[in-house]
């Protein structure tokens, strides 16, 4: 069978992360004797439609998180026009369809999708391909039957052995265009950094998160050898300088970590590396291990500084644990990243003041503050529906933006104005620590130069900074400018 997989992304500074999901399932199908193409599309690009038409696939699958709903739907409708793809099956996979299969089938693209793949894609899509597109009896598939009734075949199997999957073939996309600053190690600008996932699943159950809906709460880990094979390939083929381990909790299993790091340092090139973690999965021994093997940055989802909110969102950490681990991580000489949210359910001004205090106290090297957003599939989403917290009662349009910085989706505790005020206040308070450091000086100077050569953009950035009262606008517009000036692929303006 021939299949094309497509991910549409808005032009944004977080475009440092290749579409690993569709790369993985595309490579998997290839290895099983099918033929696939993977299209990693920036909003505005259209050439890929012609490429897919020439390839003549039997099936086209879109990958979609909630913020990509509106833009993906736009392209889907465009492709459905005319007769070019009249005999092609269309499906959607990824977290949004997994969380809301019936809503997606009924509303996305005027109900013209053939089916939705819920959860991990590999087993499901291979079964469909092996059956030449017959999807109705396959686990993990949802569709509307002839009577317009919703049918869902629940998933029973996950990929038990992740090491049995082939290494994603990054040549299927323009991977070179991802090896650009700012890189995935946030706050530290690097040229050629890329993410790698060594596990799937997270045992915790935070109320704002929907990650476990995709990969379950049971953690499955790739073998050390399989991860090292991928890293060797990334060095040999792409000459990477660094790697960011994007697993939900990279530091969860100490014995695996020890074995992995012992092999990691024997790679043919010394790589800068960082990872994501939780404050309660690090202890002195693990920190010592990270230090010994030259970890440069650990990112923590802190979410709130208030013990009351941490409890309400089921984060299962406390303010004291946060203080202790940030202090210890800095003491051993590892940089920290911290992400917070403002606008949690039932959050009060006192709670958000605690968050402000904690941010100042822990002095993370990089801090990002989001509006708390009820993504479908999370407990927070259900609560928001139940309590009618949505600011506007409308569909998944482009207000669910990738940056969630311009528009809170719900009013769940703080008023909209309070949420905006505190989010900006906290984010602006860390601007200097986030960006002004020696490591980034050359990069900052280059952006400054590009601004001088493009004064219109500078005025645009200053205008946005004042309008949104966010200093980060200066950096984000600057980074986009940098990417436009240096990328082989020029993002198109929409
Ligand atoms: C890495 C990551 C990112 C990366 C890149 C994401 C990307 N474009 O691939 C970056 C840092 C850019 C990012 C940004 C954001 N992310 Co994010 N991210 C993740 C993370 C940690 C891992 C994703 C990943 O690569 N997984 C590995 C691959 C192999 O899995 P996968 O992509 O899910 O693909 C599998 C299946 O989904 C399925 N599949 C996927 N596509 C398709 C298509 C077809 C046709 C089929 C059949 C199957 C299929 O098969 C694949 C293989 O099994 C997840 C958490 C998680 N545990 O999944 C959150 C997660 C996906 N992110 C989330 C969020 C909220 C965001 C942001 C909004 C955060 C923000 N505030 O800016 C932005 C939005 C980005 C956007 N697309 O607009 C939420 C999604 C919520 C939602 N309903 O949309 C998640 C689930 C975390 C959470 N908190 O709940 N993210
Ligand atoms: S936020 Fe992090 S720790 Fe909490 S459930 Fe999601 S992945 Fe797990």
C-alpha cells in the first residue's frame, strides 16, 4: 500500500522539533514493505499537494495536536476539492483525534474524514496497510458507519518492545532545516541540536496533561543499544552537536540511566545534552550521575509555586521539593529550565503571587510561563466543559495557539485580565536571565544585526512588545527573522 503522512505547522520559533510521530510510522511501514512519503509542511506551503498527487497514495494521514486543528482542516478541505484525491482514504492521527474521536469525525473538514487513529499509530496503521486500506475491523480506529453512528474499536495492544521499531528515517523530510538555532536546549543557543525519545509513557496523572492518553501510564523504554544506534546515526549522517531527551521523565529509571550514560559518553562525538524531568525523580545520586556525564540542562515542569495549586492539579510535588532540587541542580553546575502556568482552575491572586515568589527564588536559567490551557483529553478539559469556563464558546480554531500567550482559553479562577497581567509580569521578570548570557552573546549580536538591516521588523517587534506587554516578543520576532535569513527553506508569509 502507498501512504502519505502530513503534519502542518504554523511558522513559529518552536519549529525546532521534527515530526517524530509521522516519521516513526512512515519508516515503520517502509520497513514492512509498504511505500510512504512524509510531508512536514509550514503553513503557507502548497507544493507538497502536487508531490502527493504524483505519488498517488491510497491513504493520506494528517498528524494533529489541538493547536494544529484549524490549519490542518484548511489544508484537508483544499485537498478534498476537485477529483485528484477522490479515491484516497483520509485519516487523522495524533493527540487531538485520540482525545476527541467523535467530535473530530463529525466536525473536522465537514465530516469528510474516513477514520481517526486513536493512540499510538504503528500497529494500527500497519494492520490497515496490510489489509489494503480496510480499517473497520482494526483496533485503535474510530469511524462513522453507514447509519452515521460513531464506532470505536478500542486499543488493546501497545508496541511492547519499542526497540523493535526502526530508527526514524529523517531523510524523509528536510531534516537539515531543523539543525538551526535556537535548538532544543532552551535558553542555550546551539546550532545542531535535535530531540530524541528513549521512552513512552508517564506514571503520573496531572490534571492539565493528556500525555498518558497516547502512551499510557506504563513506561516503556527502548534498549540502551537501540538509543545508541540512533545517536550514532545522528552523528554520522547529520553531524549533530547536541541532543535533548524529550521523554516525559528521562530520569525515572536509575539503573537504565546508568547503563545508558556509560555508553553515551563513548559515542564518537562529544554531545551537549539536556533532558526533561520532575523534581521528585532527582536525588543526590542521580544528579551526581548527570553531572558526571556532562548534562548541561534539566527542564522541570514546575507549573505553580503554590502548594494549594500543586495539590489541586495533582502534580504531587511541593514547594520545598522545588527549592531543594533547583538549589542542588545549580550547586552541581547543571543549568535548569522551568515551566510554569498561570490561570489554573481555582487559582487566586495569592496563589499566583506564590508562583512569582518561587520563580524569583529558584533562579532557573530559563523560565517559560504559559496560560494554563485545558487540552482535550485532560481532566482540566472535562472540568472546563462541566463548569463552562471557556471564554468563547467556539471550536478549535486558531486561538488554541502554539504559544498560548496571547489568548487564555478559559477563565477558571483568575479573571482574564488578572491572568494576562500575572503571566506577563512573571515572564518579563525573567527576560534577562533567559536571554542575556555569555553563551548566547554571538547569537544575540547576529539578531541585533538582522534587526538593523530590517528596521520594519524591529518596529513590528517593538509594536508587539507594547501591545502584548511581553518582552519575549522581541526575541520571538527576532528568532523568526534569524530563521528566515539563515534557513534554506524560507517560511512563507500567510
Ligand atoms: C515533543 C513535544 C512537543 C514538541 C513537538 C511536538 C510535535 N510537533 O511533534 C514541541 C516542543 C514543539 C511541542 C510543542 C507543543 N506541545 Co507538545 N509535546 C511533546 C511531547 C512531549 C512528545 C511528542 C512526541 O514527539 N512524541 C513521540 C512521537 C513518536 O509520538 P506522537 O507524535 O504522539 O506520534 C504518535 C501518535 O500520536 C500517532 N500519530 C501521530 N500522528 C499521526 C498521524 C497519523 C496519520 C497516524 C495514523 C498516527 C499518528 O502515532 C505516532 C507513533 O505512535 C508530548 C507528550 C507526549 N508524551 O506525547 C507533548 C504534547 C503532544 N504537547 C502538548 C502541548 C500542549 C504542546 C504545546 C501547545 C505547548 C505550548 N504551550 O506551546 C505546543 C503545541 C505544538 C503544536 N504542534 O502546535 C500536549 C498536546 C495537547 C493537545 N491536545 O494538543 C502533549 C500531549 C503534552 C501534554 N501536556 O499533554 N510539543
Ligand atoms: S505533566 Fe509530566 S508528570 Fe504530569 S502527567 Fe504529564 S508527562 Fe506526566
